[in-house]
C-alpha cells in the first residue's frame, strides 16, 4: 500500500465539511510553476542557497507594500519575518513568549489547532469573556487582573479577529481599539491570526489590531495557505523589530537561514507579476458563490437565521437544543460530516450546540 501523499483522508460516500482545505481545482499549479521558473531565472543559484534569516528582500519588500494597501498601516522590513506558514509562526511566537505554567488566553470559540500548539508549551489555556459581538475587552481586563492576583503570568492573548475561524465573524472597530489599549495597559501580547484578511467578499477588510496598535504589544500572523496554496508552507509575521531580531538570531534559524527561501522568492515573483491579484480575484468570486449557496441552504433546510460572513471560509451554525456530537452520527449515515462545535473551546461543553461548516471546500 503506498504511503500517504496528502493530509486529507478520503472517505468514500462522505461530503466532509470538517476540513478547512481549498478546492483542489482552485490551486494555481500552472501559475505557480511559472513563478518558480521566473524566480530561478532571475536569481539563479541564489534562489537555492541559504536565505537571509528574516526572509529574502524581494518578498519582504513586496509584503510591506501589499500590507500598506490592504490594511491600516504599512509594516517596515525590520518588523517582518517570513515563516513556514501560520502554524509555524504560532509555534515560533509561543516559543518566544510562553513558559511552562503560563496562562494563554484564547477567544471562545477559536481555531482548534492553535489550542494544541499552545498546549504543547504546557500552558494553562483560559477562555476570555465573550458576548454575541465577540471578546469583551473590559471583562478581559478584569480577568487578567484576577489571574495576576492569583500569581499567574498571562503570556499572551490569541484571537482570529477578521473573518475568524471558526465563526466567520469579524470583531467590531470599538473592540479592536479597546483590545489594542488593553495590550498596552497590561503588557500582555496579543497574537493576531490574520490568515483570512485577503478573502474578503466586501470592499474592504477591517484594520488589523497590529495596525491600530502601531505594532505595540501585538504580533500579527499571516499566511499564503488560504490565498494561494497550503502546500507552499509560506507565511509571515509582523512584530516590533527587536522581536524580529530575536527570532532571526535563534539557533535553528541561524543554522538554516530563511525558513522557506525558494518558495519565498517564487512568491515575490508571483506577487510582482500580477499573478497573485489575478488568482485572488478568482478565489473571491468562487468562494463568495459558495458562501452564498451554503448560507442559503442552511437557512432553507435548518430554518436558521444566521449572519452572512463578509469573508473567510467558515459558517458557525447554531443547532438549538440538538447536541452537535449526536447529530454528527446521524449526518454521517446520510453522507455528510462536519466538525462539532466542541472542538473549538477550551471547555468543550461550551460548543455542544454548534457546528462549523466550511464554505470553501467542494469535492470534485
């Protein structure tokens, strides 16, 4: 039997809505082949050797220019570090900030695999207070003060505030400003997962917490996994220059140089050529149609009046008094699977009556 090639496990007869994976037909294989060839022509052997620790200049400069146009502020090259995707960025950041026994505050619900990354640091995970609009800053400040009175060290606060995973919702402007102020007031670093910013189906995306805070006490994580392809294992983070320098000086970076040098140069070519903009336009059109179809189907068949996300990949579907884990058994017997809401909480029972359904994925 051949060894596995891809992460997803095929289940014949099941439409699996549990995976946050792109439609295979949307992955730009030919365009990426062109970008790789262009990078090799332009840079020759330099594209295949050890790269600059924080990332090659062409991609860092393109990223800074790109973010200046799609966000509220432009990062400088010294505030930018190229990573092997958002997951590795979270691993790097938690390795810098979290010590055994520290408290990591997380949104509720939140990206479930980030919980595992922080748990690997032997951190104490704690949900923040939320209401129907998301994180409640004043109550979160009270929680931080209470934890500190109990002798706990709060290492960071993690959230996905823009087209979030798993809800698809975005945090409002007032709460973004209040959270930036909270970070400055308490000294607790906010780790902002900004993975879905480019998948906006309206005119603009909300300004990042990083731009609102001018980079003070906020580390912003970005990725090309959703906007181009996850197999690139390519992303970045923005942080204070001193934090970026500390990352670049770590032993395994010094040993290997840029964490994904060849693909980083190919991405620079893909961006500068206009290929990235063309690809994004196709993705946005495709996923907007699928979002609309899924929202319409949920409303029609479940009688649920849920909000339509302005971007991202996911719907967060309330199930009333139906246990999402019990419903999953019935759904799979009928050929459909999903991730139960319990996966997205530190305290799983909080998600008992919810489920996540990606609008991005369709099996060919």
